[in-house]
């Protein structure tokens, strides 16, 4: 009886630990992406748990941040920036082929 109570407490504690760590990772990622640095988000996620993630979703991104430049999740591996796509398609600004 007592062993099963400790086992149930242990599994709940493990899930709470996973939630705490996941919120710290998410807040760190969001703050770094929005241009404020990852340490600030990590501290916010560790201290405030899930509320820290919500805070970083609300905080506006800086003008020169990755969030503004390439979006919240970034480019996929197969996607190219617009300038590279224009060069591949032979658009304006592409150099003529060598002779």
C-alpha cells in the first residue's frame, strides 16, 4: 500500500519535472528568437513555469530579431531565401552565365 502511494507520487513528480523543463526550453527559445537573448527566457521559464512561456508569446519582437526576419520557426532545410530563389529562376539581378 505505502509503496504504491510513493510510486504514484514519483510519476506525478516526474511529469511535473518534464513540464517545468519543457517550459524553460520553450521560453528560452522564444526569447532568443525575439532578440532578447536566451538567458532571460531561460530564467523566466524556470521561475514562472508555464506562465513564462505565455509572457514570451506576448512580448513583442525586436526589429532586427530572427522572429521578424524569418519567422517563429525559421526556414526549413529545403527553403531558400528570396534572393537565392530569384537567382535560380534567372530573375532580375542574376549574372549572365560564363562564356
